[in-house]
C-alpha cells in the first residue's frame, strides 16, 4: 500500500453538555480528523483526540496539527507500507506526541482494512461480536443533578457507571451514590487530583466496593500509585500514567495498579494498544478501553479495539447520542441494552458523512 495523500482537518463541534473533571470543563471540542489516501483511492480516517488545552496530556489540538503537518505526514507520504503495524516503527524518531501519531496510525489501519474489504475489528484480531460499554459522568453542580444523569444512563441500558471525584467532592459523594444505588457497578475517576497526603480520604473509599479507583495520583507517578495500592483493597486503574507498552511494564513490575484504562490516542495508536492488551492478558491485569469525548470516528476505532478478547470490562465508549446532537458517521455508534454491536462493513464499519464532515471543518490542509 502506498500513501499518496493526507488531508488534515481542524474540527469544531459542541457537545450537548459540558463535561467536568477535577481539571475543569470542556463543551466545545476542537479536534482533528486525518484522511489518508492510498494509491487505489481507499480513504482511511483517524481522529486527533487531544483537547484544545493541555490539561489531560501535554498535547493540544494545535501541537497535533504541527506534528502531523511537519513531521508525521512527510514520513508517510509516498511510502510503501506492507502493514499498518509498521507505522509505529516509522514514527519512532519522533518523540512522544502520542495523540498526533495515533490520529495518523488509526487512519492507515482504516485504509488498510478497506483495501482488504474487511472490518477493522476483524483485521485487528477482535473476536467479540458485541461489546459492553459504560458511561463516564462528569462532576455535576449538585448531587441531585448527578442522580438525574445516573438515572438517565441506567434507563438507556448502561451497565457500569463511572463518576468523577476531586478533593472535597469524594467520600460524601460516593457514600451518597452507594446509598441510593447499592449494587450498581460503580467506579470513581480522580484525573490525578490527589497526593499521598490524601491517604486517609483514599482509604475511606475502600468501603464502597468500587470496581476501581481511576488515576488518583499524578500522571508521572507510577511509584506512588504502587505505594497507595498496597494500602487499598480497591484496585487502582491507571489512565494518565500510561503512554506506552513500557509504562505498562513499569506499572506491572511495581504493582502500581490492578487495571489499565487504555486509549489509542494516549498510547500512539492501535498497534500499541494491541501490544498492551496482550501484555495485560499475560499478567492477569484487567484492561478496558477509555474515551476522549471523541466524535464517531475515534469512537469507531475504540469500538473495533474493544472486540479484542482481553477487553472483559465495559469501556467508556458510550453511544454517539450521549455526547452529540449529530455525529460525523452514519449510522451513529448505537448502544442497545449496554452493548454496541460490531459492523460488518469494511474499515471502521461506519460511513463518514462527508457533508457533516465539511460542515464542522474550520481549517483544512492537503498534503
Ligand atoms: O466518555 C468518554 O469519552 C471518556 C470520559 C472521560 O472520563 C474522560 C474524558 C476526557 C478526558 C479524560 C477522561 C478520562 O477517562 O479520564
Ligand atoms: Mg480517566
């Protein structure tokens, strides 16, 4: 396969409601869509999932554009590729910038699968015909508004609820949720808001049989997660701390977690997720697929990944309509009774609606 053209788009779409974490809120999403064309005219799509500000990782929409335009696209253009797994190797001379790399790598996978006439999930080695998904609910102004969101998610059939916590909005909040929903599969995500000085608070969370506590401590702090995990019975799940296969090796050796939330965007693409998935399976570490408030394009890649056998826990890939009034794909990612059913169409399996793609494009560059 020969990559003959790459199109870069900066998108701007507004979510139905603001999404609030311990860092702040997002409602307007500025992200990138990458189109990769092979010599036969197959077009693959990938999503640059970084946020406009560097609160979740150091990348932003603007740094992704710069890295793709100046470094990644020139590496791929007019290059012959046997298999998309090579892309990760081609990108090795460029340090980090995982979200920029992922956008392009995902697009190459989609083009490759379309060229084979096969659905991406099968090309990746996925086996599940349907995948279980949960929802992640941001911090709400009041507990009663949070209850309303939980009730709506349960009514929509989601079988696992993740809520955000932060210092001052944690033990009381989780206790209240547990009293109202004693048996609901529940987990809490702190997005790095605590330190080991908060040990007493974090220990109290052990009383609520949470499925896991996601990323309580700093993004660069696997060592202290290991210290914390020794003190807790609830498994720790790492999110922001994991940027690569090597980070997972470190986390496993240090016993820094029981669970990994993996996102293709955070680790540089689908091939790296596959390697992490295999490693976790080998070591008995649970792994599931997280989300980045993506449009349907990034969502479709996450759905394809989640069909790998090791993704035994529900992911964060809620249906498109949970976040968006309209999505870039037809049909939308649809959740029925807590499950997304795999599509048999080639590539990501969802058709990109070109009219809507153009409607939300604010800047476009052909390379
Ligand atoms: O539903 C999603 O797409 C994921 C929601 C979520 O929790 C999240 C959203 C944006 C950035 C980080 C996170 C996270 O997993 O910590
Ligand atoms: Mg998280």
